[in-house]
C-alpha cells in the first residue's frame, strides 16, 4: 500500500481521544460519500467494480483500498435501490473498536445525474432515518453552493493537484429536513414527468436541493492516457496536421496533459487567453496573441 493508504487506515484504526475520533469520523464520511455518490456497479462475488466513468471506478476502488468498501447494490421488495457500504466502526459501543466493521445501508431516493452543463452529480439517500444530499463535482460548480467559500488551503490543494495533471473533484453534503425533502420531491417528480424542457426543468429542480452544502473533501485522480496516444499525436504533428483539444479541465491540468500527450513540446511558446472578463478583453488578448505569433516586437 502507498503511504496515503496507510495514513488513512491509521486514522480510521482506533482513535482514542475525542478530537481524534471527530477527525476520524470526518475522514470516514468523506470515503463513505465517495462510495455512495456514483454510478458504479459491483460484483459482490469478487468485489470487482465497473461503470461508465473510469474516474468514478478509480475513486470507489481508492475508498475500498483504505477499508471503506462498496459492498453491493440491491433492490428492496418495494423496488427501492440500496447501496451497502462496509466501513470501520469508530467511537464507542460494543460494535466499535479496532478491526470492527459495520455495514452502512443507504436507500437511494433520487439521483441527480451529472451533465456537462451542471458539472456535478448528487445522490439523495436515507441512512438510519436521516436524509442526506451527497454531491460531487468540479470546484467551479460547487463553489456557489457551499455554505462558505473554499479557503486558501483548499484552493492551494486544488492548484497543486491540477499542476500534477490530476482531475479534481470537490465532495460536499448536507442533511435534509423530511418536510423540505417531501416538498422538493414533489417538484422533482413533476419535472421528471414533463414532456417539454425536461432537461432544463430537472436541472432547475436539482439546483433547488443542491445548495447550503458543507465541504467534505477534495479528491484527485490521475488522468491516464490511453496507450499509444503520445506517439500518435507526435506523428500527426510531424505530418503537418494541426490538432485541437477540447477540455473542461482546469488550465493547469490541461497544460500538464498537453505536455504528456506530446501536444505541447518543451520550448514551445504558450499563449493563454484565459480569465477574460468580457468579450472586449478576450478580443484584445487575441489581437496580442496574433502579434506575438507573427513576431511583432511591439506586442
């Protein structure tokens, strides 16, 4: 196991002091959120995970490596979906202590799916009678729905991960009052059944519940290239073919990946047109970039 895995296992192991238990509970909740908020399927016989998103699979596998395991997805007699997560027991009581694990059953009430426009997904679920809204997504998508802004420490971590070429996600959650949930659910079901502007109505309804969230943590996953991609891009460039890459990544991540796949090469001049406040500012930067490319010494 890598150092980080050992550190997490040690934190979740057997905290004795109240402050240690509180921190361990926060760490445990982060990995439980990762193990619940996703579209991953699990083969309960061999604990193999699969899903449409390699990032989600990697996160669930990462949680499993520290002892917080997605155990099963199952249907109840009432056709409700349940997610079972096996995790270490923290705190006091006869079922708590080092080496003890507990099955946490989350009843999935609704899933607000990820989209390129929303840049986040949420799972509304119930655990031990409490309704939770667990959300994960891009930092820019969650920055406006948190109870407080990301602090300097969190921004530094996001920047550090991005510069390493890692894909980052912010994880947040909140508990939902049953009466507030019932009111929201009525609107959500109406939106799901609508025949006109269904996508827009679902997005609007989703945003109604995805607010006042508490930051849980930040994840980072390696954006691994498919085999042969750097060689293929290098050959295309040698053939005089120009390439464009469309990405929703942070600038630092996009630059790092561009170098790793040979789209960018060392010594190449990079011109950034990011962070323009308006069309006029973007146009000015484009004009300056054009002069730079043409070698205008006055630019």
